[in-house]
C-alpha cells in the first residue's frame, strides 16, 4: 500500500509503530516514496536508532537507498503529483496504521483452494509480481466462505479486524446462465457494500471455472477430448455462461481439485483465447487486490 508519512511521526513519544511501518516499507510490503527532505529526516531517525543500540540492517539499507532515490527524482515536496500521495500516516494515527499494515490483506472467495488457486495461477500468468509475491509471503490471504450465502457477512466480519485501513476485498461468481439476466448475487454485492466491504468484484461470466483456460481442461480430462473440443467450439458468450461442472461430469459428478493443476504454466495468451474481454476483467480483479495490499 502506498503511504504518505508525515515526518512529524519521527518526533513522537512512541517510536515502536514508526519502526514497524518503516520495516514494512524496507521489506517491500508497503511503499513510501519520500521527497529529499523526508528521506533525509527518515535516515536521521534510523541513525538515532543505531545510536540507541536499536539496530536494523534492512532499515539502514532502505534509508540509504531512499535518500539516493529522492535525490535522483529531484522533486521538491510542492512539485510532487498529488495523485501519487498515499494513505496519510500522522502522529494521530500511526499506531492504528502500524497495526493494520502488519496484518495480511484478505480476499474473501467462495472456495479457498479452487478460487484461491485460480487467482494465484492467473496472477502468475498475467505477470503480476506484486500479487504473486504477496501470496508467496502470506501478505495476502484467502478467506473461505463455502459459497455465496454467507459471503457478505463473512467479509464484513473480516473488515472488523482492521481499525483504520480496511484491507478486505470480495470476489464472487455471478451464477448467471445468460448475459441478459440479472445475477442472483446482485443483492449480496449490495449487502457487502452496505456493511462496509470496500472492494467487491462479481465476475461477469457464470463462475470462476468459466475463466479457466482450455489447457487446464485438457489436463483434467484427457479422456474427454470431445467435451473439451465442444467447449472450444462455442462462442465466448455461450461458453462464459455454461455450467461447466454439468458439462464435464454431470450434475452429480465431482470436479477435479485443485482446480488449477500444480506445475502447469499458463500465459496471458491462454486466458485471451477464452474471449476478447477476459484479460481486461482479470486485470480489474488484480487491480482490486492491489487496492488492499
């Protein structure tokens, strides 16, 4: 998350939350791009920690690089674009901010293994290294709702773990069987938003499975090439709303788990093959995740 740290926090009475925030920045978990004077002030603060025998090699290295980067940018505070200002960290909220930033961001999904695995594979295929790293380092976690029924209440409950920066998002299926029909989950989206969930994305197509590349189905169903071929032959608007569980294994069958096979390398082209708007929507999902990281 992009931060805008007021250098007055370095003069406060409690240095522990300031140290915690700088450590998170130094490790690449959150971002702060200080101006020259701000970087110098931060470096001075880190130097006082060392003088007090409070050592942090990662902080010292970050402070040096921050001063160098600020000098390279050469922009005085007044010249910095306002659009690049992040969440304001002040003497009045530094403790709450440190608590919130130290917790993992939460993406509420219907199925932690299936949907979570899809998000991870999709982020890697679209080369979103920020999300890939966040998942690898557990800076982002999936919350399993077990279906759409309890999702709004569960997402709202996750929001209560944060006091100031609500780092929670919700991703759900539309469950629509036709593009012209409203989603039975529209009310759940509105409920989540009313209950304070800041970021919600409902998929345009029916389910996450409808966004799974053909390569995955080739791997899962090597003896059902007819079904995969039939799926490939459909136009995107037909395939996007088809119930793929019924298509592959019947109403009472069981789909493969995990949804995304381990070790299968996918690319952006594999997702683009599904339809002209698929990659754009998936990048919207990733952009939503960036909002909570």
